[in-house]
C-alpha cells in the first residue's frame, strides 16, 4: 500500500501572531469535476510563553476569541491528556479548531493558506469545530461536523453550493455524539446517517443508524451491533468516510481504536436497502499506523479518515495522522473486496 | 400544601412468584373525560434467597425474562448504588421496570393489579422501561419513556388510542438521554419537546429543546441555558410533567437534584412562541421532600414528577416518592404565579 504524507501543520499559517498551528488533519473530501476539494480541520494553540500559566483559547458569545488562564501546576487540574485540561467541574481544550478549504487538480497538492471561511461562532462551537464530512445531495454540499463547548460534544450541519459561503443548519445530533456521515442517496425514500453516541453509564461505543426526511430532524435510531470489527481488538469505533454505493451494497471505511487509543481503519459492507444490516466485514484492518508519520506526532499511532474519493478501479482514502497532518493512500477495489468476508 | 400518598408498592402484585415489587412510581397521567388515567412504572426485583450471589433480571432477545448471577462479594463489582451493580465493563440494574395502566374517577384511587399491557421487549429495553409521560395530540396518546439496555439510556415513543393496545414507534432520542416531554400543541407549525442529554466529558446536565414535523425525527437541538433554577443548589435538572399552555406562556414543572441526589420540584414559564426562551422561574422550590413518605424509602429524599392535571383554579401534581410510591398534591394557580418571577 502506497501511503503518502501530503499536508503538514508546519506549512499552514496561523490565524494570529500569538497562535501556532498544531495540526491540520481529519479532512472532508469530495470530487468536483476535475478538482478534489478538501475541508481540513486546523487546530491552533496559543504560543505558551508564560512561566506559571497556560492560556487556552475559546470563542465567546460574540464570536471573538478569548483566553482562559489556567495555572501550570495545580492539584485542581488534570493535565495528563495533551488535548484536554480538566478539573472537577469541566474540561478545556488546549487548542481550538476551525476549517479551511483547498482545491487540488492532482489530488495531492493542497494549499491551506487562503482565506479562512469557516470559523467557530455559535455557543455550541465555543471550543472549536472538528472532523468535517461532506455529502453531495442534489448539487448541494452538506457538511456534518463536531461542535465542542460547555454544552457537550454536539453534531452540527452546514451547507454550501460554492465552498465560499457556508450556511449553518443547527445541531442535528444532541450531545454526546460524533462521527456522523450522511449517505449520498436516499434509501427507500429516507435519508440515512451513521452516528456514534458516547454513553456515560451503560453501553459500548457503537455505530448507530438514523433516518430523516429533511436532513435536519433525525429519528428511528438503531444500533449496529454487528459493526464491531472482528479483525482487531477494539475499544471504540466510529464512521469514517461517507459511504459509497456499489453493486454489492454500501461500503463504509471506518475507524477502530484499542484501549491505548491506537487507531486503525477497517471496512464493512451494508445492505443496499437497509444500512443497519452488516453484510460483510474486514478480514484484516484496511490500514494501520506503520509509517513514521503515522506513528509519531501530536497523538501517536492515529490514522483517522473523514473522506475518500472513488474511481473505477480504486479508492483514494484521505486521512489524518497523529492529529497533526494529512496523508492519503490508494486501495484497489480488488483488494477491498478480497478483504471483506460475509 | 396538601400532600397525599396514594399508591404504595406493597399493594401491587408482582408478575411472577419469584419477583417482588420494589416500587410503583413516576407515573404519567392524563385526564380522559371524567376519569384520570395513570401509567405507572412498576419495578420488580428477584426475591434474593441465595447466600453467595444476586440474581438480576433482564429481557432477552425473544422478549423473555432471564437472570444473570452476580457474586455477592467480589472486588470486581461496585455495589454502592442500590439500583445498579457495576463492573469495569458494564452496569446491571437490580430491578426491571414495566408499565401498568389504572383509571380512577376520584383522582386518588388507582388499582394497578389489572393485566400488564406494557412489558419491556426490544433490545433497547433489556433492563426495563421507565418514567413514562403522556401527551394527547389529535385524540392519539403518545408516551415517551426511558429504555435502558446494554445500548445505553435511550428515549422511546409509543402510542395508543385506548390504553389497552400500545404501538412502539422506535427510539426518538439516541443515548444517553431521558426526561423527554412532548408539548401537546404545535408551536409555529412544529412539534416541540424538552429533553435531557447526559454528557460524558464536557458540559452540564441541562434541559434542551428539539423540534419535529412528525414526532419521530427530532432536530434543531438547543440548550436552555436559563432553565437552571435560582432557588436551590442544583447538580442536575430534567423536565417533569408535560408542559401546559396558559395566557402567559407554557408552564413546566420540572425537577432538580443536588450532588447528594436530594430532589425537589420547581417551575418555569416558557415563551408561547419560542419554548427555548425562559420568561420566569420559581422564587422557591414548588415542592421538597418534607413528609416521612417523601424522605425515607428505596431512595431517600426523592420527589419526581412525570405528570399533572390542570383545573381552572389549580393543578394536581402526581409524583413518585423515593423511587417507591406515588403521591399527589394540589397547587393553586395563584400560588404558582406568585412563585414565578421574571
């Protein structure tokens, strides 16, 4: 498998002088004529040059960036996760993410230093917007994304027709939820999505399906008990790229992670008329962290996809590595089918 | 305030000889002509007569009761909560709840020993069904309820026209969520509900609103940041009775609880045309545990409402006490309005 690192955080300029880009990763991607359009998550941290406190950024009620000061050594706080500083009451993210758009004709050269068109602004986006996925329905591009705030981990929806102006359509899955992909076609007259609720007391981190007539309101939630991979030890899973339809059914490339948060990508085949039904799953992981750029970074051993493009003979998977950079790889359809077993 | 204990668990027969009814509580209630119809949650435990293990009941894939055996003294399990036995992987409920229907002409005499018409049966109801609320829309009675299983704490919907046959309409709010009440009228052409997502990492336990065109699919989720009571220390809140419309707006009687899980009832007034907008809140709790039957029981100091009936001059609130019995009390509209402040 030919893996290629295509975008690195060091090549992306921060939105402010006192910020640094710590990651450009987990991109949504879609084919648009001869171009490949990518919406990447760009995570920025405050350049930390204070001896006794950290500054963590957030977006206030009027859509502007503010900083919260957190002491560097306090028994009140837990600093063990690089991404999060917690105390008993709440959690703060050490970075804040926004989205940037880039277009490419060769599918591997993307420049993210153009104007920033999608910045967190609502109360649900106080700590940032993350992990976009694009679905094209009737020439409109719908983008699902994770919105993080004091009000939990919500899933928002926005739409665009030109990738310049984006309209927010509100929160479509209440907290906590993430990893939402909308199917590009109706199934038996209804829109379908995969989603991943996070549970607090009972239950596992499973993939669920939901249905909608208008993309805004979702119901008939059903757990996909069969989606848990057979091919690897798994603590949690979540939908990855937007599903694509083949003669055999819907193909979904998704992620799994073990208890040490080592991620891998895997694949399943869903029934064409009932996406809640798993017809086949990977014999072995589709992609695992093996290259140095997949193994070492802001978070080690992370490969995480939010999008792919489909050609006749192969799919090209774009994926975030180590919550820091973007890579891609090509998997032939032959390889995909031989990996799937009923 | 005239509080009255009206149904006790000791007066309700178990569904099996090896079960005992540990609670009849948290009833949905609705006025139907001259009658008051009540749907109560009935919690049953296995009569425990084994020296070295507990038996916890659950409903299996074919809708039948099975037992899981859990050792009585094992370092693997946490027995500190009377309602739940946990280990690292999952949680089990010590009782399983179903619903029973009773009708009353005087509003205080209810007999729950008739046929059991609503028993847990789907994979989302494996550990029981809890805390129903009834809303009448166009002569159909819609019942929201909590469904507990290995797949988390979901919110299901069922409907009936005769309170004898009940049709399930699926899961309307994915896990974890509970305390869902549907408004009895559309607001600006859309159905509205209050719901209470449970968050795992970020965020508080707040009340949210959602909208729907068909009662099945819900979206446009919004947090009611203003719903947190001013009148008492509060760790979590949740909608209680189905809202009722007055000239001043929607009146919602709901619960709050402190960190020690001492519950109280309180009230808020919502904008007639925008139920996300809180116009007024209680100066003081509407109802607190003061009577012996409210203070001591299976869970101490719990008052929890799922329903009330409205007369011209007063409301009669029905509420579960101590996760064990049912009480009611009457609050005059004068008292209600004098308790609300903008």
